[in-house]
C-alpha cells in the first residue's frame, strides 16, 4: 500500500468522527460572537489595541547572537522573555477554549496571544533578522503535545506552505510550558551541519541509504526550551517534535510567521499584517479567518483538528 492510499484511509477514518451538521451550526454561531468568547474567560479582551504584556529584558548583545544564529545555522534560541505573569493568562485562555471543546488554535480570538509578538523582544528579533518593515504572515497555531507517552507534535518539515524555502521569512515559536526532551521538545537539523545537504533534493519523494540516514541522525539537535522562551528559524530549516517518554503537563507553544519587506508573499501568505509599534491587532473577523485557514492547512500535521474542517469551511464562507 502506497503513501497516498494510507493517507486516504486515514482521512476516511477521521471523517467518520466528524461533527454533525446541527452541532456545527451551533458552533458557528458561538464562533462569531465576541461575547461568547469573552464569557469563557472573565477579563479577557477582543479589541484592536494590543495589551501590554509583562516582559523581561534580554541581556545586551542577545539580538546580535540570535540574528547570527539564524544566518549561520538557520535557527536560534531566545532566553525567557515572558514571565509567569504573562504565561498564566495565556495558558488560561487555551484551557478555556479546550474546555469549550474547540481546538486550541481558537485561543487566537483573544488579544493576548497576538500581543506576544508585539513585545519589545520579538519586535527586536524580527527587525534584526528581516528588517524594520517586516510584516506578519497570517499563519498562527497553538501546538499541544498531550501528556501521553509516545505522543508527539509535527513530523519533520520545513515551514512556509507555498513559500517553503523562500528567503526573508522567519518563524517564531514561543513556549507556553517547558519543552523538554522527555515531553517532546523541538529538534532541528542545523543548516550548517554537513548532513543537511542530504535533504537538498525532494526529500518527500526520494529514498536514502543507511549511511545517509546515520549521517542525518548525527546532525539532529534537541532544543529544550523553558516556558516563556522562544525559538526562531527560517523557512529552509528542517525541524520536528520529539516524542514524549512520560506523563506530566501537556507541552504547549505558539507559532507565528513573518516576512521581510523585500519579499513577495505567496498566495497563502496574504493578507499580510502590519505589526509595528502602534499598528492595530487583526480584526475579530480576520482572526476567525486565520484560525479557519490554519485548521484546513494544518490538519495534515495535527489529526486532532481534522474533524473541525467542516466548521473551518463554514467560518471562511460566512461573515460577521
């Protein structure tokens, strides 16, 4: 049985778990009500002005090191910049969305998640790597690795969709909980490692020998990340989630994408989002579109959201 056949069977099995039409209609109505979402978390906000999040200053010279790491290796790590005072409300928003039986990505209806990349730290990283006129791409996600042994996040891939391997792009991955080797932290294949050349071709279709597989394994780097820290990488870096070896809390993170002013956005990178000082957050309707598009695009990586595809399709065709 080839890969296409296996995927077809898997999609059929997932479709059998789909939400029925009346339930979808109820959820659509909830989705388009800002009052519904704010009722889930008293004190939460859905507005255009980004709220200021508590933030820790980074050591002098840290931005230079981050930019150098991305240029030389394809990735870099940012020390903890979001303290517990910022992380606790963010995790509460994800908790509320999951308790309401929506995928975690629906936490992006709230201002706080968007505001994590309006912080001084993230803005400085984006400015240093892509230039001060860089904008945000409307690809967002909440990654969750459940607290079950063997669970894992996404398989090895490069970011970008239609813009994979495109230049002047940057992904920012913010840890909401500690990411450790035991609970499925991120792994990368540094572009500077000799083994990275093995994946220069069409690595989704080509086969490799045992010697090349061993070479790839030798180049893999685990990237544990403390809650409130971040990882950044460009669109030509192979990265993936490790597998959990035990229980504990679920591993959570947020992901965002940015594009330099000198780059032409791909079709699936539009509309770009202005994200400089003083720029407003996306509108509520735009957030719902971005969430829905993410479900349709990323269900191939995250099977847990596949049953929500009909809901996402309706969100993209209805207006507030």
